[in-house]
C-alpha cells in the first residue's frame, strides 16, 4: 500500500478532494507517519489515505455505519485490530469507480467519532468559524435593549409622581373657576338694575 509512483490524474483528483474535505474540519492537520497521508484532529487520526499507481485506498472509523459499509465489495475491517473498534478500509483500483459522496460521508462520521465533543458541538452550530459571528451580534442587541428601557423609566419616573400633584392642582383650580363664575353672576344682576332705573 505504500506509494511507489505518482497516481493517475483521476486518482490524484480524488485524493485532493478527500484531502480538502478532511482539512476543512476544525483543528485538523495532515501528517505522514508511514509515507502516506494521515489526517488528524487534536493529534488523533480520523482518516488514513493512500493514492498511488495502483489506485486509492483509505481507512476511517465508522461506529454507526460500519455494518453497512462492510457489505460493500471494496470494504473490509481495518487491520492491526482497528476493525474491532469500528474502523473500515476501502480500496479502489485505477479502473474502479470511486463513490466520492459516500467517502465524504464516511469522512464526516469518522471525524465526529474521533474529534473532541466541543468541536463536534461547534459543527452542529455551523462550524467554529460561524460561532463567533453569531455571538457578536447578540452582544450589541442586548446592550441596546438594556439602554432602551433604562431611558424609558427615567422619563416615566418624573411623570408618575407629578400626576398626583397635578390631580391635586386641578382639584384646587376647580373651585377658583367656580368662584369666578359666581362673580360674573353677581355682576350681571346690577346690569339689570341699572337698566330699570334708566327707564
């Protein structure tokens, strides 16, 4: 399984597709401990990948879909005892069709099985890169929401105590108007008396 020559162009393209997907996950890097690629998250391998003149092969950890994967003709339990813990190896020749969509699904399952739970939760929230983008807008919205009610009670606070004296003031003004009305009545009465005297 060790590469001896450069792989054909289409095998090389498959290798680059799998590599790009593996390195797109948070906290991943590529290592080459045995002259072929090993993709790790937090120094734990979640995918072995080999591409050479004979074709393409890979090994991933499939704790959920390993039983279904092992029913495929190109899949088998990974050696060195890894198959007992859910590792599956797949090998494709140069003339074989490589089911890239399924391989990428395997890669996703393997990453989630090996990665720390914090990184898996970050993926559920839309990846680590989008997490701070969601948290930053919530901070200003909360501060503005606190400032808005802070201003409203300050405007209502002075108005609330002033309503009671306003009611008392209006009550005090009411009798003054009545007295004014009584004065006008008293003034009208002499006007009639003066008219009678003139006649």
